[in-house]
C-alpha cells in the first residue's frame, strides 16, 4: 500500500515537471552505474540493509524520471540512489529514463 502511495505521489509530481526529450542512445554512456544493480535478476543490495533491487527495464519513462527526481530531491531515501541521482542533470535523467523505458 505504501509503495502505491509513493508511486502515486511521484507520478503526480512528475506531471508538473517538464523534462527534456530523452535520448536512449546518449544514455549508453551514463548507465554504467545502473547496470550493476538494476540489470541483475533477483539482485539484493546489502547497504544500508538487505534490499531487493527492482529491475527497471521496461518501466514507464515518466515513472523513471519522477523516481530519479524524487531521489535527487531527497523525497526518496535510499542512500545509494540519493547519491547517484544527486549527480544527475535533468538531461541525464531524461536520457536514462528513455534508455530503460525502451528496453
């Protein structure tokens, strides 16, 4: 239930944001930090606690954009994702979302 509420609030926030057009081919140089966790089926991270890492390929572009922005703003709290998203520009987020949204 909480996950659905978070997803709904993230999607609502995303509807008011204007993102640059994402370029999936440009993201190929940007997703190295994502592959090690999000492209391994059944992967579990152990920091700060054991956490089942979701596969993000095929997710909605808007959902991915809004999730990354929420991590960057601190609205989502996973420390590794907050650090990674904090280093991303709006264009990086749009490109990465386009890449994983098209897989």
